C-alpha cells in the first residue's frame, strides 16, 4: 500500500484521516504546519500528500507553489479546505495539485480521491518532474468534485455543457457550476432523487430545496429516459 503524508493544523482532522487511511492499509505520517511538512516530504518521500490550505505559518497553496517551483512536486497532492473558493481550488490545481476536497470530507469522496491520486502517481513515476509540475487544463467541475474524472456530459440540454466563464461574480459562477453539477447527476441516475442524494452526499430534503433554488427541472431528467 501507499505512504501518505497528511498535513493539517487541526488535530481532529489528522487523527480522523490517519484512522481511515490506516484501516485501508496505508502507512500514514502527519504534519501540523508547513515546516513539518517540508521535513516529512524530504525524509519519507510520500506517495501522496493530503494538504490543508489554511495553516498558521505558510498556507497550503504557497507550499504547493514552493514544491512546484523547486521540482519537488514529484507525487500527487490533494488539497483540503472548508473555506476555499472556486478560484482557490482552480488555482491550486493549475499549480500542480491533483484535486481538491472540501471539508467536511465524506468517507466516499476521500477514498475515491486517494485511490484516483495514487493511480495517477503510479503513471507519473516514469515522468520527468518538470512534466509532472505542468498544470493541466481544468474545468471548475473537476476541481470542486475532488478531481474525479467524470464521464462525458450526458445530453440533457444546453445546461449540460461543462464550461464556465470566470469573468463573472463568484456567486453567479458557483450557481452556474452547481446547476450543471446536479443536472449531470440527475441525468446519470435517471432522475432518481435517492441515488442523486447518495452520490452528492445531501439529504433528500436539502437536495430538493437546492434544485428548486437553482431552477433545475427534475422532471426533464426523468422524461429523457
């Protein structure tokens, strides 16, 4: 299994992730700030790093830039935060992060992101560090869903196009992304609210309210099947 470095200034988060990942058979090392993360990265050569954005000494994005600029970004990095914006997630991924996880992190999203990142790490082992650090073109959807590569968009109408203008207010960009995100999952699950709730990690009541707020046509996904 893999050697994973968890960097987070919250003891509870470090303990929780350590417990989950250890149960999956991984070897886990922790750091509670950027200074410790630098030492751990140099000494243990982790296969994957889970890196919090907001830390007291140096924030995670700055540390990621440092590793990228010095050729030390030789393993996948999954960013974590409970307060980051879409812009922050996209910036981190363009710098070289594999993906982004929003706190609170669900078990399903954590394990899927970790497995996906480790699989990518295996593919990149034979790749030069400079190529690894090169930022890939990224959609907002990929950044905000843990970097999971989703299937090709299902044809559910104009809103299914997975592209977003960054030249607009943050609130509008977020609403645009969320609408396309839920329409995608509704189409994929044949309009089943139960399965969509499970996939998105929302309670059904919250999900209904969210879809109504975004103006998502629930029935259209059902009619398309």
